[in-house]
C-alpha cells in the first residue's frame, strides 16, 4: 500500500480532483477486495449452509424425487399389504403387483414410452407360453426376439424416449430371457403357466423401474410365503435405511461433491477434477441402486441380503474385477449364469468379451456406454491374467479376487510385499475408474438424449487415451512374463 501511495503525490491528486483521504480509502477497499477474491478462489466453495439451501433442498424436493420417494414407496407398501392377505389367490397377488408396476411406470414415464413396453410383453407371453407348451427352445426364441426388440426400439424411438425406457426395458429383457432359459433347463421350481403370473413377474412394482433382477421362482416364493411379523418389521426398517442412503448419494452426486472439489480452486489439477466428475457419476448409480433395494424391501420381496451395489468395494477397489462384481450384483449374476458360463467352454477370454458385449447390448448399444463397458472388459481381462501369473510365480495372495483365509499361498495378504503390490493395483484401479467415468460428465442436453460418440472421443483424446495405453501395457507385460 505504501508503494502505491508513493506513486501519486498530492499535486497529482489535486489535478485529478481526488483528496488524499479518498484515495487512501480507495486503496484500502482495493486491497480488501483483492484479498477477499484470493481467499475465495483458494477456498473454492460457498458456505455449506448456502449449498444446502441453493442445491440440496431443490434436489430433494424436486417433483421427480418426490415421485420416487413418496408415490412409488406407497405402491410398494400397498403391495406388501396385499401379499399378507393369505386368503387371496396367488394369481390375484401376481396380477396386483403387475398393475401397481404399470402405475409406477405411468407415474415416471409418458404414455408414449409405456406403450411399447406393454406391447413387447404381449409378444413375449405368446412366445414363452407357446414354447413351453410345444417343448421348443424357448430360451433361444426369447433371446433372439429380445435382441431384435432392443435394436428396433433404439432405431425407431426418439433418443429422449428410448433413454427414458432403457432401464425398464433392460430389466424386462433380463427377466424374460431368464424365464426362457430356465424353462429349457427345467430349472424353475415354479413354472409361469399363464399371462397373469408372467405379468406380475415382469411388471413387479418393486423392480420394474430400476431392478434388481431376480428369478421367477424367487418372485413366486416371496409372493406366496409372507415372512413373520418381526421379519417384516426388520425388512421395512432396512428399507427406510436404504432410502436414507439413496437420498444421501443423490445430494452428494448433485451438490456435495462439487462443493468439496470446486472448479475455481487453482490447486486442483485436471485429474482431480476428473476424479470428482467420475465419482459424481458413480454416486448417481449408488442412488439408483439403493432406491432399488429400498423398493424391494418395502414391497416385501426380501431375497436374502438384497444387495444391489457396494460403494466401498467400488470406491476402494482391490481390483477392477471386484468393481465389476459389486457395481450391480444381480446383473453380474445374470450375466455370469446366462452368458459367461454358456460361452466359457469356448475359452475364458472369449467368454469375458461376450459377457461385456451382452452387457453393452442390454444398455442399448449407446456408443458411450459400449465404449466404457468394452474397455472395462479389456482392462479386467488384462488385470486378471497379470495377477494370476504373479500369484502363481511368487506364491502370493495378489490375485484379482481376494483369497480365502485358508488358501495355499505361502505369502499371505499381511506380507509387506503383498500389501504393496495390492496397493499399487488399487491405485491402478482408481486411475482406470477415473478415466472411464470422464465421458459421463454432463454435456448440455446429452443427459436426456444420450451422449454422442464425439463427446466420448473428445474427452478421452484430451487425456491422450492414457488409460487404454496403460491397459495394453498391462496385457503385454502379462504375456511377456
């Protein structure tokens, strides 16, 4: 301040018509504002209470959130009440859960989006019932028709409409394929004998929006064998806890993560910003997964632990293989049973690729999703091969999947070198997850219409496709040793 004052003598100030007192006050205000701006940039965030009011509150009380947390929860609780009416026939219960599921779709989708799904169900019913009666290859017919239907919908429906339909369509196709394949293998303890039972399974109110997938036999058992009162109370309380978790991740994804790692903080590198954006996307997935768990529990369909996802295994991964398993546990089981195990006899590598191709197909053959899923398939294969060879060579617990406590390895997980190697693979997994999550950053209207291939290509090109190069080197090193 003294240097600035020395630059102006009183004669100059007189010529400018400014008094020394006014100029001194101006300098004080200038330095105060400059310091405040520097402090604001360094802090990089608004007060947390303002964040809660400006962001968290509108997100929690948005109409879409209210529909999911109030209307759909009410429908699930109504289904639980109907399930406990032991005097009702099984088909009536199945029909009611299907009707409530259609109501849930109607509350969250427009009529033009709902009609294709209902029409598709009618065709599926004809195929399954005809195949079951004639003892034909039901699984083959259903799978082929599912693939044709997915392609037809994606080609002919507007992108915004297909994006809204994609989640429900994916669960719907998974259920139908599982019924067809299990019928061929005689693996169903309860066989869907009419349209009403299939309707209740496909449009089950607890899973019609976000899943999870479960077998028809499990659905039929829970529908007709209500648990004891104490178990039901525990199930409802667990459902409420899941709702609290899902709302937390909604706020974290929409508001808190940006507040913790803001854009205008100069000390943040672009990789840390990319990590923030990828974690925001993963948190939105946790929101969907936990609300799906809550619906299942509140509706009375408690299949064991009812775990859809595990954020700890994803945010602190032992490996990418573990991340894939815990990203969506029911879908992982479906892909493993209905794709991987049926292709494995051709070769493990081919089975892995086919599994990820099937997963990307279920997600609608969107370039962004397909690119991420196929990249993830390549990454997990390279990591699995490398860690298997390292585990055999050094007789150590460094495989992609955690070893059992009584494994035969000489060097256990508490060995210092083993801990270091596993930590390095943890860092590598976080690096890959950050890179793969980059394309999911919002790009204007792409959230509703789907991301274009140019968006994904541009995002990864800014980072010189470094993750893909690292994965290629990982596979090369695995083959070389």
